């Protein structure tokens, strides 16, 4: 029997299949989103090209000639593993297109490592120009998918460098960088994008810019960006408060602060105690700076009323927690005495309820502390004193002492006021 005939048939069949696949248009498969089918065709064409390349610039010395295939040398692996920094080997449009499309297919079937390999291979067969910005962008998106943030930003910047007039790259870079330490770089790209949009800037970008400016201590520009945002979203009370607080504490623009707080107060939700209370306190401060002590006192008293409501809520919460504890102790006693397992679900429910209420109480106490009720009492006392209401001033100085704040200063104030009262002033 002639054993060479089956081998010859196999070789001819392989050659036929290779030529058939090489001639197929894999673009149709990509267009139909049949990425695995497209890859089969692309890989066949790559195999055919690499297996025939016997002369190559900068070819590895370990490779001798095409005749050595039978000795087990993997030509495709040799060609694919060469690395000439940074990318370029030669201009070859066919290999560039095949590797690019292979990468696209792998990317769409979520094989990101293989996709990256082919994208980098594609870049080795072209002189990098404007056309390649999409490859760098695709590489960036893969690194983003696999949570490699630094690589994501690096290749996104490469895409931007190649095509800076694609302002979407600047937008994406600004959003990526704004939450990290590179605030100035984020602002550079964000301002580029905003400038390119003219009058159609998404308002949230002004807010991102404001946060970045505030983070780097550029409070004037931060206030400007908050204002631009509020031109589009005038009822965003949280931003109104932020702008007012910034104007009051950082740039001493009391007019802007006053306007912001006045606009914010009617918009606060029922439970926005702290924001509302602090707004009233700072309004009182601004009025008193202008020697409008009566108006300042009215704002301070609004803030103290909010603190008293919070205190009542905390007291109610404490009483309810005490009631839950009593119920838990009663069930524990029964469980221990009678070993009534049927009571255990009720015990567990009460323990969960106790934990939730204790957490809510801690949160309330934390929020309440932000109102600085002791300091506020002192300010109320000073306002009363300045409008010649000495008895009320003494009452509030005593409250200040009870809160453990400005004890020595308040005590001296009380002595002086009592002396004035005794003299008939």
C-alpha cells in the first residue's frame, strides 16, 4: 500500500482549506457580529502570511529559514514575540488590518488579553499617525475593563496626544482624573471640553470643575463654577449651601454667602436639620458683622430652634431604646427560667430593632454636634447684649456655661451685665 498517498491528500486538503479561508471576507462576519467566525478566517490568513515570511528585517537570530519548519520552529510565535521599542517594525497594511480586526473580535468576545496582544501587534506594522488614535482608545478601554487604572489613563492620553481635536478624549480624561490626585490635569482637560461645547455644556461638568478647584485651594474659581452650575440648576440646595459656605469661610464674599443661604433655606428637606441650622447661624453672623444685631438674633434663634427639635428627637429615641431594652431583658429572663425556645424569634427581632435604633441615635448625636449649640448660645447672648436686652443676655450666657463653652468669658460678661443692671443702665 502506498503510504504517501494519504499524506499527500491531507497536505492538499490543508492547502485547499487555507486558500479558501484566505480568500474569504471576514468583514462580513464582523458586520454580522459573528466574531468567532471572523477570527477563524483572520487567524488562517495570519498563519498563511507568517508561514511564508522567510526574510525579515531585524529577524531573530534563532530563526534560520523557512526550511526549518519541519524541525519544530514556530514561525508565527517568533514573529509575534519580537519587540522593537516602542512599536514599529515595518509598514505592512495587510498585517496591520488583520491584527486590528482580530483585536476587535477578541474584544467583543471578552478575551481582553488576546485583544491587547493583537492591538500591540497592529501598531508594530504601521507608522503611528492620526488614524491610530482609535487603537489607543480601544487599548485604554480594555485596561479600564480589567481595572488597570494607570494603564487606562496612559493609553487614553496617548489617544488624546494623537488626536487632540477629539474633545471626547479630554472629557473622559477629566472624569477619570477628577476623583484622584491629578486635579490640575483633570481641570486642563475639563476646561478644554467645556470651551469646545459653547452654550451646550452639561451642568454637572461645572460641578466637577468646582470640586476640583476647591480641592486645589482655588476657591475663587470654585465659586465661579458653582455659580455657573446654579445658573442651570437653581434649586439644588446642597450646592447653594456649598457655595454659601465657600463664600463665607474661604473668600469672605458675604454678599454671595448671604444670597446663597437665603435661596437655600426654603429648599431644604424636612430632615436637613444641620444644613438649615448652619445656614441660619452664618446668616446671623453676617448680619451681626454689619451691626444688624436684631436681624442676626432672629437668624440665631431659628438655628437654636432646629437644635432643640433635634434634641427632642434624640431624647425620644433614647426613651424608645430604653423601652426595647426592658422588653429584651424580660424575654431573656423568661428564656433562662423556662427555656421557652418559641420566644427566641421575638428576642432576635428586638435585638435587631435595638441595634438599628442605637445606630440612628449615634448618627443624630453626630449631626447635632455640628450645630455647636454652646457657641451658638454665646452668639445669642452677645446679640441680646448689643441690643441692650441684658436679662436675656445673662440667661444665654448661663446656658453657654451649662454647655461647657466659654465659661470664663461668659462668667465675666454676666458680672458686668449684673453691675450695669444694678446701676440702672
